[in-house]
C-alpha cells in the first residue's frame, strides 16, 4: 500500500500533493490552485483551509482560479474566494445586460476627499479598460441637483463600486452624500467594495454591513489589477 509523504515532505503545494503516491490521485484535481499552505496534518489527512469571504484578495500564493466569465487568453487570475463572491454580481450583470442593455457598467461611490486622488485613479484605470463609469467629477454637471443626479446614476448602472478609504471611513458617520449612496447600493446585490489604504478591521468599526460584503483590496494587489478584475466582471 502506498504511504503518504506528508509526515516527511509535507504537502505545502498542489504539486507536492500530486506527487505523493498515496494522495496524488485524490488531490490532483487541486493542481490549478497554486498552494494551500499547511492544509495537510501530520497524519497525511487533508482539511480544507478556512478563509473569511469578506477578506478575499489576490495574494500571490493563491492566484490560481479563473471564473467562467474570463475571456480566452486573459492574464487576470483570481482566488477561489473571489470567484465565489463575484459570481452573484456577474449573474446580475448578465441579467441586466439582457433586460436593460443601455445601463452604465459601474457607479463609482467614493468620498469627496478622494475625487482627485484614488477615486480618479480607479476611474481612469476602468475607463482605459473600456468600462463605462458613472463618476461624479465628470457626470455631475454645473447647476444639476446633486442628489437627483446621483439617484439617476445609481439606477442606471449595473454594478456599484464602493471605494473604501480612510476618507470614506471619516465621512460615513456624518451621514452625508456618500452614506446615502452606500445605503442605496447595500440594498442591491450588485455591490463590490474596493478597500484602499485601510483594512476591513477598521471598516468594521464604521459599517458592519459593508464590512460583511466580499470585495477586493489594494493591500494584496495593485489598483490596476483591481480595475482589471472589475472590467472583466462587467464585460458583456
């Protein structure tokens, strides 16, 4: 009977598991997942790692999954947790593309303080990738009532992106415009938080509801990578 090599060599990668004479046939199907850390115990038995769905990221050791909406030849990789979290959003995008084909791709919710900084950076990266973005700096015309314009932007976009920054965390308790945008987005299953320059732990101190939503984080991947994933998510 073949003996498991985990007690001696460990199973710290899918390749190691696949090379094991006892486990190779059982875990070969995980070969697309770059590495699971120490998922195998001293007995050689496998226990699935536990990841919090609200902490999905593009860590280099786990970029190994492709969602069904990735196009052939795409260089964008996801964690399995990202695929799981973004799939319902993608399904809504596909349904709305059929029922309301004229909608914008993305509504970008951001703090006022970020309008010339990180919000503009994300907007520019998305537009460079062909994403149609509702962005207050360009879509809120002079003399146009702000709340009416924002309401129209929310209604006419398939996905809401919330840029969570230190400025956003400061603004939310004041219940200003950003808070009203966020409240509207949270009522729909088409919301993707992008955490930038802060953490989910800090977000939990301000909004447990938003912190419970799975999203993307620039602590684990660049803003450009985040934009590429959003662009793939909304591409029809």
